[in-house]
């Protein structure tokens, strides 16, 4: 997978404006663990599809409007632990202060056990070393 630097910066901007990095508790058989997801939600289907096309993973779903005057929304959701780690590692340098705080938390709690197919490793050897 060869993603252009401009595309990574573009997605970081989309996540800054319309997305989130969210922590979620998972109940496993013997314990709980915190996992993370990256979600972008908006009315522009083409932008959501571009997110998925560029990065090659994540689910897209359509959310029907509720209430008068509301529009159909589209959601790109990345929830696989190793893919979330890889995605956050790529976009980290372009995130603003608030999102970087959540990204740092996710990177420290999601050490990669394996990388998604086609991704050898994040852009830097250990992205948590760059986190200040």
C-alpha cells in the first residue's frame, strides 16, 4: 500500500473537522480492555468513499435522517485495532492539539500486534517517541 503524503494530510484534516478518535471498553471473557475507533460522519458520501478508497479499509454505513429537515449521513468507521493504530500513526503529525491528545492515548494503549495487509509499519519506528 503506497499512500501519498498529501492524502494522509487530507484525511487528518477531515478527521479534525468531521471525525473523532473514540475510546471504547471491550468486554472479553476474562477481562476488559480499552480499544479505539476512528469515525468520520458527514452528509457528503463522496468524501466518505474517498476516505475508504485511499486507505483501503474501514466500513461505510448510511444513517437515515431522523426529524424534519435532516439529511442522510454517511459514516466511515475504522475499528480493527491494528488498522486504527496504523491510521493514527500515519495522520498523527497533521493533527491539532486536542486530537493529538486522544491519538497519543490510543497509540499508547494499542501497541500493534500485527499490521494490516499491505502495511509494513507506521512511518516512524515508534510513533509514541514523537509524542510530546
